[in-house]
């Protein structure tokens, strides 16, 4: 499903990723954990084609994505990769139903088909009665479930989630975690989840540990939850919105 080979990335003199090799199988729920600054979000962005590595190969669903043109890569991202971020990133002027439909419209799906898919997803999320509500009329847990539905609208090969439950209370967090596994069991959906949440990491099929730009299947050191920095969160948010705008153009 996903194969990464010798992925490196530097920002100036700072080497963030130092030769990552990683394989993720279809239908797996994989967590990536580690301290802030370990390179988790950078790796997820590269895996999602939101950023480019300095070196290495990225194969997703049989496609060597680094060989794609910018336009083809944007199309591939829209159709084959879903994203869920710590903050829902729903557009405030649109309803829950409309927010879910946006990636389908970007992908060229007609309104009737997009609405049918979005309605089915709302039903699966138990949010049918919230279809016409705008984000400011939804609870935190409802917003994040709408964001998950939006990630699924184009039947992606993989959903990449960056601290998806980081802004939720305990009850909504537990419900979101169960949802990921329900989607895996029912739809055979693949998830790669960056998290500081030990309980979520312990539930996943496999945990990848990161520190100083390296990965391991075993902990490098004791793992303690830490909050994402405001800088890391803002970078992810801006890339998410900008990528949608680029694809729409």
C-alpha cells in the first residue's frame, strides 16, 4: 500500500528526516509516536504529497508519486489520500454536508453523486440530523467526525491523521478512536495516525516510534505525551487549506 525508501528532509542546516524506510499494508491502522520535533508531522506531510523529500522514493497504492507532475500529483492527492488534522479545518460558511462534498467537487464528481456519498457518510457517522448545520452549530466531536467524513468522500487508499483527537475531550476522543477501527473493519480503510495519545497508540495494529528523524518499531526511550507546538499546528493547517485551493484552481 505505502512504501517509503530512504526519505530524507532538511530545512537549511537542520536535518529533520534521516533516511526513513517504512512499509504500511492495506487495512492497517498504524500510529506514529515520538516527542515534539522528532519529524512526525514532516513525515506525514511527505507521505501525503503535501511536501517533497530531499531524497527517496514514495509509492502509494502502486504509484510512484515523485514521478508525477504537480497537476497529476494534486489529482492523485485528492482522489487517493484523505486528511484529518487536529483542528477540523471545516469551512465556516458551508454546512456539514457541503463541507464533506468539497473534495468530491474538486475531483470532478457531479453534485448528485457527491451528495449521495456525503449523505451516506453522515449516516455512518450518526450525523444525519446535523447535515444542514454549519460548523459553529456543531460540537467539537461532531466537527471532527465531519472532517473524517470529508477525508473519506473520494474513497481514498489511505487516510493520514495528524493528532486527530488532540483538541477533543475524553468522551469525544474515545468515540473518534473507535470510529477509526469501525472504518477499518467495515471499509478496510488504511489509517496512518500521528499522535501523542498513548491510549490511541496502544490500540493500533502497529506503532512506529520516531526520534531525531529516525524510525523504529521499538521505543527509543520512554514515550511521554506532549502537546503540538503552535508553530507545527499552524504549518499543517496552512498547508491543508492551500493544497485544497491549489487543487481547485
